[in-house]
């Protein structure tokens, strides 16, 4: 191009100029553009030279490796930035709306110590130049949560509290524990309780004289060293009529004798560790709640031993029947029930909660009469060794259970579960959620069986795990109900030894775990359903909440 330009500009080469007239026109335009471009490029160079040739500010630092928080401290490192003389690091718990700590240092590593336990922190860093106007902007180093306090305390449970006391328990490790501090939530000291040698040997202390329905922080110390802390909440006091049988010992019939004479709506408190007999049929005609009374020194539930059963009194209208925190068992599978009803009655609610039931032909059999139970509820229970009448059987066209709910429970070694194939009126709803099943159903029995009758509000089975069938080698049919019944079954799993009879009665959809029940749970044949396969996708979302990981 430069040759053509020279040729066009040389007046002494007329012939060449004449031949390349068109080229001269094009290249004269090109020359203008070229000169303009060279001028601009030169100007930019001069401008940069005037600025010293350096960028406007330093680059932002970036994380090197990863954040670490092995205790109540956080370690962080970042890439070195050329021309940085120092670094400013900030720590926050609310994404830098507020700053917990700021430090400036001349290294590419930082340690923030004495932090709060079990808290999520965020970190950011800025590279500082000798001229502060050239400091980098803050760059994120990420977020990390400090671990939980390394406590020797045992977890607090609802059974560790009464309306005026709490029980703090620990596992002996390291230095001997010496005292417990009781604080309000605002850290105001309520009392300092020294521990005796007996307390240390027992590995627990009962703290009394507290207000009801109140949360407290309890701190366990070895001298001045904190060994653990947790929040403990006292219970609300019982309301209404309370019949306290805890001071009456040596009379196993006292529960049956008392039910006959107490006013409707009473709460009957049983002594923990003591057994009460139902040796003859007890006909209920009133609302009653039967529960283990608080006793922080005895953990075992009060027991009710059945060689007979409960019934409804003829014509009774009962708002609520509740069993709470008790163990119920019988002497044989062949003829024992908790309820075997033969009379007409209207019951608003039958509820079993926080209880264990074992060795029965059935839990509840609505056998005859015109009894109606509006709400049948089982929650947070363990049910073991139940024969052919299952958890509830509606055994006549004249009786009805309208709404059935079984939640947060473990059921194993049960030949049946829910049967209502004779209930001509059907039910309004069936909910089975967050349950663990194993050795469930035998022969051709059906897990939830309504025959051809409908459940108008549908059947919901969710977040459950189904293990092996009872007796081995048999097949299970999941659900049978009328064609108008809607069946929903989200997030359920079954082990490889759960043998389905086929798609016609299967819960749909269902996730198949490719291993047997013995590889999913710790000791399922003996009632320990702790999940041991941490690769199991339902380990934190399915089954009884007690066993989840």
C-alpha cells in the first residue's frame, strides 16, 4: 500500500500516475484513515505514558484453597496480588450488612478466633496499594459455618422437663464436672448449682424451682471451663381435672377402678415404671387422657397390661380418648385388643401418641354396634407384633372411622395395617406419613384395604420406608379402594426384599432401594431402624423421624 501511495504522489512519474488513477483515489481515502488511526494510537500511548502506564486499581484477591473452621475459628488464605502492600479482611454474619471484625495485615492468610459456635460467617478481602486510590475492591472468600460446641451433654428431650424442673444429663469425659449454671435467655444468672459426687456418678442433675413454660440456658462446667450448654424449656402445667395415681402403689387395678368414677375430661397420671392391669372389659363413657406422669428420675413409661380390653359404653358420646407416653401390651396375639368395641357410640377423637404398643391381635377393632370415630390418630408411636386385625379394622357395615392418620411412627411385625373393606360409607381421609415399616403384611393381605369403598378425600402415603414382608417369601399389595379414590404417594421408598404383588395395587410412584432391609437399617429384626447406609437418598427425608440421619 505504501508503494502505491508513493506512486500516486510522485509528479515525476506521470505514466505510472495515469495508469493507477483509480488506485490513487482509493488509496488517498485509505491514507486519511491510516493517518487518523496512527494519530489516535499515538495519543493513547502518550496518555498512558502521562499516567505512568499502571492500571487504575489493583486486582481483587481470590481464595486460595478453601476456608477451614475446625473449631470456633476460621482460617483463610488468598492469592498474592502484585503491588499490594497490605490486605484488609472483613468478617460478617449477615452478608456484610454489618461487620463483626476487620483486620489489616501484610500476609495472604488470616485467622479469626474466639468466634461463636455453630454460626455461618462470610469473609471478604481487599488488596491495598501504597496509593489508597488504587486499592482493589473487596473480593469474596466465601462462607463457612463454625462447628457445634464440643459438648459432653446428652440431647435434651421432652421427657427431661416438668412444669417446674429440668434434667441435665452428660457423658463423663475429661475433667470432672463441678457445677451447672442456669441462665435466662438474656444471659441473666438464675442460679448456680454445685454438683455432688452422686450427681457426677449418676451423670445427671435435676434442677428444680423453675417457672413453667419457660426456656432456660443450662451451662455445664468443670471448674471454670465450659463443657456444654443447651436450651431447656419447662412444660406448661396441666389444666382441668388431674387424677394423680403416682402415689398409689401395689394396686394394679387402680387405673380400671378409677376410670369408672372420674369426671369426664379428666387427665389420669400413671407412675413411671409401674404396671396397671386391664383384667376385665372397661367400658368408656367419658372423655379421658391417660398418660405417664412426670418423673425425671425414672425414664421408663408406665405400662398397661391387657388380659381384656376397652369398649365403649352403650350410647356414649365421647369427645376425646387419649393415651400419651405409655406402654401397652398383652398376654397373647390370639384375642387381645386395646379396643374391641361392640356398642353404639359417637367418639370425636381416639389418639395414641408417644407410646409403644405390642403383642395384640389388633390395636382397635370396631366390631359391631353403630359406633363412629371421627378421628383415629396415631402419632410418634412404636407398634410391634400385631396379628390379623392390624392397627385399625372397621369390621362391620354399621361402624365407621372417618379420618385415619398414622404419622411419625414405626410399625413392624404386623400382619395387617388399615382394613376398612366392610365400611360401606367409606372414609373421608387416610394419611400415612413419615413412617417406617418392616416385616409388614402377611399372605395376600393388603396394606391399606377399603375393598370397593371410596375414601372421599383421598389416601395420602408420603415419606415412608417399607422394608421386608412379614414371614418372608410372600408378596404385598399396597392399596385397594373404590375407583373414585385419589391416591397420592410422594417420596416413598421400599427395600429390595419388599416383594410387590404387582402394579395393580402398587403405590405410585415408589422409589426402589437396591439393597435389602438388613443393609439399610442397623438391626431391623430387633426394632433398631437407624439408617446405616448414608448413601440412601431418603436418609434425611423418609421414614420415622427418630431414625433419620
